[in-house]
C-alpha cells in the first residue's frame, strides 16, 4: 500500500494548493490502486470491486466543473453505494440499531438541508439514502469497514453542506481526507474479512437478498 499512500499525499497537496493538474494526476488513481490491492488478496470480482470501478468514474466526473458533471459523479457514486451495500448485506444483515440510527441521521440531515439544496434536493435525497444504508450495512462486516462507512457518509455530508451554501474552512481537504480514509478502511477491512472468513467459516449462513 505504499504507492496508494504516496498518491493520496499528492492528491491532498493538489487540493491544498488548488492545483487542478495535480488532482487530475492523482485522484483517478486512488480507487484503482485499492482495486488492485483487493484483487491481489482475493482474485474475484465482487460488489466492493465493482464499487471501486464506479468510484473511479465518479472521481473523474467530479474533476470536471459544472452541474452536469456533478450529477454524473453523483450517479456513479450511487452505483458505488449500491454495489457496496449488496456485498455487505450478502455477507451479513445489518443490525437493527445501526439501520435505525443511520436512517434517522439521513432524515434529519435532509430535512435541515432541504430548503437550501434547490434542484439538487431529490438527487441528494436518493443518493444519501443509498449511502446511509451502505454505512449501516458495514456494522457487522468488521470494525474497520464500519469506520470506513461512517467516514464515507461524513465526507459526502460535507459535500452536501457546501452545496447548501455552508462553506467550512479547509472544506476540500476535509472532504478528500475523509473520502480517502473511507475507501482505504472499506477496502482493506473487506479484504481482511474475506480472508478471515475463508480460514474460519462462519456457522451462520450468509444472508441473501
């Protein structure tokens, strides 16, 4: 993972310096490097692998300015969330408290931001529901994956706040730092959970959807 760390550092420098060229160089490599790591651990295409492919597409789309590119990026990340969700739920169903907590957070956040989001209201409503369900589904995969799910939600909540006109100091760095950490925790945690499961099969059959 040293190469991923180096690319992540370059991306964060690009964000800090507002260097579009540096971000174009680094950001599209983040998810593919994690995908390569996941493939090296377990040579199988699953929901997390598919999610990383669409995360790459979303990262590229969001490097382009304009509302159309933003919506395209959101659409790509919607597929990412649904792919992650499918993989996690197939392994284990999320605990009810986590599900209720994340859905409650989704409802409160959308209610508070609804008036300020304008034409983004419905896209954000749908995307954030998928994101919240994904985060809830991480709760029984592993502690590391659960942290990644929470960080992913936090990163996208920061983006929603900015879209609603709430501009925080260091916003770009906060978004990218939490996003990079989210992908890293989800991917490495998922790889560890899979390899552990191979060595010690769970006595409980995996849930089906």
